[in-house]
C-alpha cells in the first residue's frame, strides 16, 4: 500500500489546450478516492498520468513517497482495471491471472497460491480453465480485477470499469469492489462519470470540471455543502434546484438578511421541497404547475414550473395522486436553502 501525491500537475496538448490545470491532491494510504465529473473534464487523463500511460507536462507525482514522473508503468507498482477488461483472448482465466506474475519470474507455487486466493475472493474458481469469450461481461470484469489483485500492488487504478455492464450488474459489482477494497485496504483511485457510483464507493470524492478540481470531500460533505453550483447540480439525483434570487423576489421570505450579500442563486434539494400547508413557516414558498410525475417505486418525483418560468423538482412519498397541470403550493424551510454568489460559489448570507 502507498499514499499518492500530486503537486501542481499539468497536461497540455500543443500550445494552447490545457487538459489538466495545476492539480494538487493528497491520497492517503489505503484510501478509496473517486475522480468524478462529466465527459471531457480530465478525469481519465489524470488517472493515466498516475499510471504512467500519459506523460505529464509539469508538476510531480509520487507513489509511496517515490517520485514516479520518469518511471515506466511497470515500475510504478500499480495495477489498473480498464473499462474494456483488456484480457488476452487466447489465454484461459488462469493464464490471464498468472501472466504478469510469470513475467516477474515468481515461483510457480506462489503464483498458484495467489491465483487461488484471488479466484476465491471473486468467486471465479470454476472459470479458471475457460477463455474470456466463454464468460459474461460481469465474469470478465471479475477476471480483470483478479489480475490486478494477484499482483499485490501498492495501488489500484480503475478506469470506468463498470460502464459496459447493465444496470443490475453495475450495482452488484459496485458492492463487490467496495467490499474487496475494504478487505484489501489497498490505495485505490477510481474514475467514473456516474455520480451514483461515486457516492456509494468513495471515501472521498474529487469533482473535476474543465481540468480543475471543483471540490474534494466525503460524499456527504459534497452533498450537504456543495462548494459551487456545478457540484450542487452534479452530485445528487435528481439534481439540486437552482433558483435565481434578487431582492424582492416573491418566492423567498428571508427578511433583509440577503440584501447586503452577493447572493445570486438559491439551491434546494428535491427532497427538501414539500407541499406547503397554510400555517407552515417557510423561507421559500411558491405555486408550481405540474409538468410531469415520475413514479420510481417507493416515491415519486414531480416536475413543475413556477409563475416566473423557473422549474422545480420535488419528491413526494409513494404513489402520488398528483397529475399534470395540477397547481400546488410548495415550499422549503430556511435551513434547507443553499446560497451561491454571482460566480457560482457557495456563500453564507448571515456573515
């Protein structure tokens, strides 16, 4: 196991295209860190730079206290799990697992011991003599993970390993990956664009946007206190409602507290908006005309439009009787409101 440190890491293509813009990050020994963000934000590029598959333009990367800028991937003591499995099709599962160990001239007995241990932990013992084409997508992904595990590396790097799997299998594999990492306690860096994967897997999340870090923290920290409107809408499903605010806005009942601040946007999570009663003391209250209702099992999501044409999404329990074009009074308490300035950064109007 090993800590991973990035110091002002940059990646530039040509003269003007900066894919990674001065990222500094400390990943602790044994920590599971997830890099998350939309397509093109630089998360896979950053992972490949840690792995040595992509050169860095400037800055420093260290693994276990050793600067690895000039080391080849094989010299970095990391194991990578790819989206497309990257298995050798002409080899059996056993041969795929053994390949990297044989290249290290490891004794046969040690190779077999590691294969059996990894196969048991991933429940692929009965597939050891099969070839990849005889396996399902989930089984192939387990083999790819097994090939990483047998190496006993200082760190695991995962590049969107579940994106080729169906929804049900992704949930299952998510649980397995988290359980394995917890058991092995190996430093892990995981890339995904799926915020649900990110929220459920990570010890800490790193939200990237345009090659820069927007926010770093635990999943609950980012959910409850997003630092920017970008994080607020990217973390959480459905996304946080963002409503424009100006002094005198009829939807908000906040007194004069905001008038001296640079608040431009008020954020409200869908679960924090309720159908309002007449006597409820709410900081946000508005009439919403229903545009759509989605039943998702134990709850429903209602999509509505306010008189000023801004849209809101809110959650109601169970099978709602709400219908399209219904008009509802909705609201939220003061402690459920998030405030952002004109630059999209979190601010506290009580300061």
